């Protein structure tokens, strides 16, 4: 007889298990513990940083508080206010009378009046309209 025939048949649960449930449970418990430790360390670290910031630690560098003024030209700090101031100045210049050069008799007149004068004279220039001297001064 051959050797194979002499051996006893294998037991009914011969294949056994493919996976160890005990190892799987230990791995899962280890993972949960590791996550808990990491979350606790994170909360402790955030508390530490919050307390440190509230304590008002000095800056890391002595130059941390120094504000250097950049060289010219500088950006506008308040551009909207600057625009309003420029528009007000422009309106004042275009809407009022003022001497430009008294010796030569040059004056600044409101833009509306200047447009009326140009409309009366025409775009080509020509002579001064009635009541306006050649220097642009109203009489």
C-alpha cells in the first residue's frame, strides 16, 4: 500500500480560520487609543498656545514692533478721502473766480461761464464777447 492510504483522514475543520479575530480586535483598540491620545494632545496644545498668546509674550525679534516708513512714492493710506479732497479742490478751481496773474490781467472763471463764452464766440476763437476784455476778465 501507498503511504497516502495509511494516513488518517483530516478533521472536519481542517482549513481553519483565515484571520485572527483576536489580533483584529487588538489592532482596533490600539487605533482608538492612539486617536484619543492624539486628540487629547491637540486640545492641550491649543490651550497652551491660547494661554501663551493671552500672556502677551514679547515679539520674537526686537524689530517685530518697528514700523519702517517706505521710501517715496508711498501708497495712499486713505484713497477714498484723498479722492474726495482732490474732487473738492477741482470743483473749487473750476467753479469759482480767482486771479491767475494780476499784472497781466488773467483770471480764472467758472467752467460754466467759460463754456458760455466759447459758445458765443464759436470754437475758432474770434473776438471777445461783449462785457469780456481780451484778457478774459469780465467788465
